[in-house]
C-alpha cells in the first residue's frame, strides 16, 4: 500500500484524541517532540462558514509566520506561491489578529497583515526531511526579506522528527478501496470513449497516468481512475489504444476530518 498523504482541512474546532498526540510523542525520541500549538484560540475562529474553509494545521504542517511591515496583496508572495519543495506548500493570510485565515492564490483579492506558510509534514512519498524543511525556511526567509516582514521560523530538528512520527502513524492508517470495472465477454473499451466518459463525469487526465477528480475548493484529489492494465493513461495512448477496464480508487479518511488519505 502506498504511503498516506495528509491533506490539511479545517475541523470546526476538532482536536485529535489525546492518545494520538501521545502516540506521536512516543514515536519521537527524547526531547525532540514539541506538541503543536494552535495558531489561534478556538473561541476566535470565526463563524461556521469560516471554520469550514481551509486553515493552517499545526498538527500536520510545518508553519512559519510572517508579519509584514504593512498589509500586502497576495501577489507580493509570488515567489513563495510558486515554490516547489518536494511536499505540498500552502500560504494563508488574514487581515488582522483573531480574524479567519484565507487560503492565498496569486489572484486572491485584498491585503493581509499576517501570513502563514505551511509545508505538509508527510505524504505518500514519505516524511518531509530536514533538507526539505531547511529549503522551506530559506524560501520563506527570502520572501520575508523582500516584503519586508518579521519572521517566526519553525524548529527544523523538532519538525523533522515530528514528520517521521506522523509518517509512521499515517502508514498504519492508510486504507484505499478500489473498484474494478471490466467489459464483459473480453470486450475492450476504446481509449477515446473512456476519456470522454471520465471527463464528462468531472475527472481530468493527470501527469501520473490516471484521471483525477479534484475538489475545486481545496485542490485535493478525492477520487482517481486508473488503467486496469499496467499501462498509464496518456493523451497519446488514449487516442490509439483500448483497455479491458479501469479501476476506481477511493482513499478512506484517516483522522476524521483532521487529515485525509489522498492520491497524488
């Protein structure tokens, strides 16, 4: 089974059970484990609609906070928004202390007085390594210098240890359900027809050789459709080949709404 990938999502005030925190602590030797602290008190997390929006997740992300000298637009973070560090990276902004966080894209409107850069600690490719976390801190430091902004950086050693612990727990929780769809009487499905049906159902051909169904609000992959045979789906092969069937894949949520197994 491939490694679980965590997708951070808001939890409406949910905190993982104490035994989950204790297990992470037991997985990390000595004093390296630092229990995650919430970015803002639960009482000040805003309305129910705000709580349903994506938020920074200190349990499964390495987080660096920036305090710009003056409010900035999301476009000022262009270098950080397009950074590729080996693990999913999200940027959030909020307009004032205690106000809800907003997931930032290059075209997000408005100005923000506080920024949070969040790097996922573990996914199916494994745990975030110390060099990954160092590259993350360097990238955020460069952004902070360009703004300019005061910067609160994470503890790389502690977060690297925490990433390993989260990865081990995630591997134990990784559950994936597959439904195989086959044509009867050894018939084949034309690749062009399969692509047409898949795209009409909301799937999009991805670089990984399969079709992904992506949730627009979060950008996370909820379902996938891959070839029954070992050949990956590509635009070229779908035009000229056929397949006996396809496999519909669904990842089972791991920690309630706190984190979710998904396919990349």
